[in-house]
């Protein structure tokens, strides 16, 4: 991250839209934007696999589900936020991870320029590759400011993306159980 370059770029943007960057109300804006970007893009350069490196022996053949994980990401097309929730499940084969690790994998992908479709697939494949479970199920439900505040300006619209691997892809009953547990229509 290069905060000085971000601050200079924000000054340039303020001037380009016809604002006066010397106006007292805008004096802290370049620094505030640089600070926000440091948070928004903290996943750049992070290895999501590192969150899944410490595993434990699975004692139950049942699926592990972490639901309603809040997420904030930035659309790579418009540089506007999209926010929502993710639901992540996997059916362990031999190994499990602490549940906070699933949220860390989500954050490592969400905290970078993204599309929701790509992020959903990346999370699924990372968990599949790292844990070699019998299957992974991911559902992300998010609202995109590029749709709600500009363009077609449709409020209260959310986009749902899913990714299923292994038994979640082939077993309708297991996939339906996932939907039931996260209280989503099938």
C-alpha cells in the first residue's frame, strides 16, 4: 500500500470533480480515504491458505457450517462497495479447522478488488484444496452499490452466488439441508 500516492490521487480526484481540496471540510479527506483503502484492501498479498494451515482430526462425519458471516468488498468494475453475508459449509473427510479460520479465508478474498462471482469460487476452491473435504458449499448474498446508487438505481436488490463441490454438488439432499440450515429457499 502506498498512502502518499493515494492521498495525491484523492486530491486529483477532488480537483477533477470541481471541488476545492483546500476547503476546510476536505482537509482530512485524502488521509481518511487512504486509511479506508488500507482496510478495504488488506487482503491483497495475503495467502488465504495460511488461515487453513492448522487442522484437527475430524471427530464427526457431519457437515460444518458457519453462516451469516458479514462481508464488505470493493467491486473491481466501479470501485464501489458490495456488502452482505456469506454461508460456508464443508463436509470433513479427516480434518477440520477452527471456525474463525473460515471467516479469515472469506476476509482474505473480500478485502481486495473483487467480483462476487470470482470471490465465491475462490473461497470454495481454497477450502477444497486445503482441507480435501468430501465437499464444500458456499452461498454469498450481497448488495452492490454500483447497482443501488448509480446506473439502474435499484434499491433492496441483492445478488446470490453459490459454489458447490464434491458431495454438495452431487447429493441433492445434502445441498437442500445446507439451504434449509441457512434458511434460504431451495
